């Protein structure tokens, strides 16, 4: 997985200018366009051999981070403004990080017109590398602006990647159209959105249609995008055709960064207490169970699979919203959005897969989560899928059970007694109104199991001074080198009170 953090920071520096007189216009004849036409095009192309894109335009490699910082898109060239004159979309130029141009079309009344690259839509140094390319450069993607035109809430750029700033106006994790063999033994494939059509829905929503091409797959995508007070909502339809067999087909993939949190203090070489875009994977499985898997920065790459049928939802969340836990007043990790996938229709049997890679800093996206269908993905297969992707600051399940709010790892044993070698103490805090008023004599019991080894000194009790918080503690001793999967929850009279925490620690 390749980091796009540096580039996305540079995009944030492409500032808005006051409205001026320039209005970039489309050139060329309009062509009829519709979502069914795009799906038919993808199906037709899937039967043809893959054609690799031409080499990037000469000079794109010279548009470095600093050179990109010097480029400003002109506010007066904003396209698809909302009825009040605000909002609209602006475009990113190709650059060293994303050198391959994307074809852009603007759609109005079921007619699409090409929006060709024109250096006049940018303010840039005359001696800069983008200016020196003249009209031979191109667009690498676009971003959707807020009503005032001062910041953006959605951006598509690079391969099939896109992301949103969510409810708190702060970018973090990313999504993408598809994951091909992510976290597998072979090379990962990165299909790309090569053509993008932009328009407005009748309700003012931003419509994004995209053609995705790669050696193994052709896909048509429709994104209906709405900015709300609670976050950004994307309703996604995908029509996918496989050209080749795919060992691991990842549907609705989410990509994030996890370096360390309060449980991973030994991995920290930085002064900040925690550094991560997301702190856990939440799964609402087909049986209605809520599973919380705290993220790890593993000692070696790991891939964990959570089998299911017709999942109700999954996502990478940033639950910890306390600034004091990060102490970063520059990138504001406590404001990073959570991304939640809600499948529509019958997704059948499969699994949510979590891939975690090793990272030694915050510049690498080292976590990806996606849905993998159970049936092998063979050449010639066709998938029609739809889902809702929500970029939010709160919880996707409002009235759920008590949730995991903290977890720690430390030396095993009883306080004041010698440390138990080869064991790890696990501490998990649950919080929720369902725990309010419950005490040690209320019949609350821990439900704990481990994949190998043993768990002992298991205890659960209410945290003093915290009306809605309970703590579950245990010592875990592995009996092998494989990671130990811990399944932990609280019950009362057999009824679940909490999510199931699926913590993982290293083996012996």
C-alpha cells in the first residue's frame, strides 16, 4: 500500500482565490451519457485485452511537493457551482506523485462534454515545471468545495482512491474503488479511474461516474455524494467485470494509518502520546453482533479474516476524540473521520479482511480493510454491488451495546508481586448507558477466550467514579509464536452487555 499523505497535504495547500473573471469552458461536441451507458461500456471493454495507458507527459516527474505548493487553482474557474453560486469542483494537476492524466467530462441534461486541461485555470510561477509543460499536462483528479469555496469536503486523486474530510473538516483515511490482491503474497494491482463524469443530481447532490481500468478488472462506478451536518454520505453503485482470475478481490476497501496508541507505547519513537488516523475496525455482522478489533502496528505483516454472511456494516473508526491523547495541534488526529460501509442488497457469504503492515512513522498508510466474497473470483465473472459509505465523527450504531473505549497492554501478574514472564496483562474498558448502575453484585460476568495459550486472573468490575464504565482485566500466556486472538465481552444473565473486543497480541 502506497502512502498518499504527502501529496494530499500538498493538495490542501492549493488555495482558493477570490472569484475573478475567468470561467473555463468545455470544448468539443457533447455526447449522450447515462449510467446504463457507462455500465454497458465497462462490459464491452472487459471482453477486450487490457491496454496500458501511455507514458505520463514529459515533465510530470518534476512537479514535486514544493512545486505543487506553488500552484493555485483559480476560484473563478470552479465548475458545477451550486444554485447559490458556491461550492462546485476544482481540479488537481498531474504531478510527481500522480503523473497519469484523467479524462474529465461535465454532464448536464444527459449530455457529457469533455473538460480539457488548460493551464489558464491555474496561477503558477512562470518558471515552474507545470508552466513549462504548457498545454501538455493534464488533470490528476478533482475536489468538491464547500459553499464558501474555502475548503474541500471530497477529493478523488490517484488510482481509484478518494477520501472525505467528514463532519469535522479534517482529512484522514482514504477509500478506493477496489483492492486487487492486497496483503497477499504476490504484487498488488492498482486499477485506476481513467475517465470521470461530473454532474448534479436533481437534489443538488454531486454525481461522480467513473470508469475503472486494470489488467484484471474493468468497472463502472456511480457515486452520489451529499454533504450533511453529520458528515459526508456517498451512495455507491459498482458494476465489475473480471478479465482475469483474482486471488483476493477486495470490495469497498478502506485504507488508513496506525502507528501507535496507548496500548502500543513501546512502538513510539515520537514525543506525541498517540499517532493514528484510525484506532479500530468495527464489524456489524449478519447475526447482529458488534465486533471491535483494535488496530495494531505488527512486528510482521498480518492478514485477519472475519467470516460472515450478508454483513450489516464494517468500517475503520477513529473513536478517540480527545486532543490530549494526541497533543498534535498541526494535523489534529482527534478530528480524523471514521468511514463506515453499509452494504445494500445480498452480499452473500464472505469475510471482512483486515491487513496490517509494519510502519515506523506516520507517512505510510499501513492498514486496509475490505470485504472478500467467499466464491473464487474467476475471469468472466460479473458483480453488481451497492453500498453506502459514510464519513462521520461519531458512532455508526447509535443505540448499540456498551463499546470499547480504551485498551492497554502491560506486565502480567498481581500488583506488588513479581512480574509473570512470558505473559501479557490485557485491560479493556467498556462504556455505555447499559452499564449504568450495575455493580459487582449485579451478575455481570466476563466472557473471554483465546486462540491459543491461556487467559487467567480474569476480572471485571465498574471503574470507580465512572457511572457507565466497566473494566475487564486478564493475563494472557501464549503457547506458540503465532499471534494470540483474544475474544472478550461482558454479559449479564447470558445477555450481551457490550461489543465483542477482538484484541490481538504477539505470540511467544
